[in-house]
C-alpha cells in the first residue's frame, strides 16, 4: 500500500469515528431534552391542592 492509500484509509476511519461521536452527542442532547420536557409536564400535572385554613 502506498502512502496515499494509507492516508485515505486513516481519513475514512477518522471520519467514521467523528460521525459516531457526533451521533452520541446529539442523541444524548435529544434524550436530555425529552427528559426535561416530560419532567416539566409531570410537575405541572402534580400540583398540591389548596387547603382551606380555619
């Protein structure tokens, strides 16, 4: 294998690793946003009742 083919293979491997890394980052961000949204909905639904004090 000559130098050009070796560098081409290295660039391909680097690009695949980069894509996997970005997919993990974006997936984690998406999941985090979904959890925050569902927690906010649950917080709105569970409101304490007003107690009439005598």
